[in-house]
């Protein structure tokens, strides 16, 4: 058991250190707890690999159960935190600037503009998703069309940056096209107070998002189960796309948005590979002079219509 003799003590010491660190069990230390949970997941995966290599042993099985027990203890702290914050949101006492500050306090400092420096998903996403998404994610019901992109949640830092950079007005209506489980529409409403809509073709996702919204007592957030190519987008003033589809399907939705822009000016926020295709639309103008990038939030505006 040469490998096990070398690895076991280090794994046990690392797991024990987390169990015995009282700061990790304080609700306010969410970011440190998220890091500890990531470390525990790595340890549990490592133990699973050792079990495959070494076979079932009492020592390894006990270590696996130990790591899972410590993980469960830390997750219970997070669950209590999420429940409390959901109650505060539902009562209307934790929205707008209050919620924004609570997120910053728990998830850690952000760079100017509200964007965390890390790429991908991080403690900020774990916090926001834990608060807003109360239930296990559902399975797809419908088979997606070839040009549809497999669901991937928008990084929370992108939503915070959008709220920071876009001039949201009280009478604006925000549409998230391809809204998935609903995080973007819910968070934009909570931080700005404006009415928001999510358009999602997968019925299981739409029903899930509605259930979460009802639990948070948010009547100004609505989710529409439908195809963005044919649904009514006419109320929208601000739209968001995290590459829900590509190719001709994206072109068809952009044409729908162009038609909306003939009635009133719209603003379009994008993230992901769709940005390059959006940037080629002649009826849209980039808000910033710098070249748009797929891995950064991009903002576009249509011309002011004659009705404004």
C-alpha cells in the first residue's frame, strides 16, 4: 500500500482541519466555506480514485464517510444561510442595494464595476444560485433543436456587471432570452426593481423558474414558456442573450428584435459566442468603442425610433 501510505495521512489531516475550524461554521464566512467545500470535493474524488485502484478497504471507506460527513456539516450551514436570505427577499427587506451589499460581504470583494476577477464560476455563483434556486435542477423534457446550445447558467459576475453598466429605468422591461432556470431575470429584478421576463423553450425549466419566483414572492418576474422566434417580445426595452442558440435561429431572433426596435429603442446585452454575430447587425451600435469579446459582457443599442 505504498501510495496509500503516502496519501492517506495528508488527506485525513486536510479533512480534519476543516472539521475543526470553527470559522468555517460561521454563516458570514461563506467564501472560505466555499473554498473548503471545493477542497473536500477534491478529496472525495481522490478517495474514490484510490478505492478503484486499491479496492475496498476499511481505512479508505471510513475516510470517504468522514469526508462526506464534514461536507454535509458545512453544507447545512449554507442551507440555513440560503433559507434566511430567501425569507428576507420574500418579505422585501433584502433587495436592491441591501442585497448587493450582502452578496459582496458574503462572496468577497469585487473589482470596480462589480465584476469578480476570476474567470468561470466561483463563490459568487455558489452564493447566488444557492439563494435563488431552492430546488434540484430538473431534467430536460423536450429534445433541443440542432442550433440550440446546451443550458449553461450565466456567471453571476456578468449579471452584476450588467446591472452596474446599464442605465435601468423604472418603466423598462427586461427580457432574458433563453432564461434557463431563471437566475438572470430574478437577480436583475431584485437588484433594479424593474419588471423582468424570461423566455425559455424548455417547459421543465420554465416551471422550475416559476416555482422559485413564487417562493421569493416576486410578482414582477414572469417566465414565458415559448419560442423566442415567434413569441411576443414587444414590451421589451432591454434584452439579454447568453448564446442560447446560434446560426439561423439566432438570426431569426435578432430580426424579431430589430422589428421591436422600429417601435422603440432597445438595448441588447450579450455574453458568449453570440456576441460576434450580434456585432455584425447594422441596426445595432456597440456602446463601447473597443472590439467586442465573447468572454466579456457586450452592450449594444438600436437607433432611437421616431416614436421617442
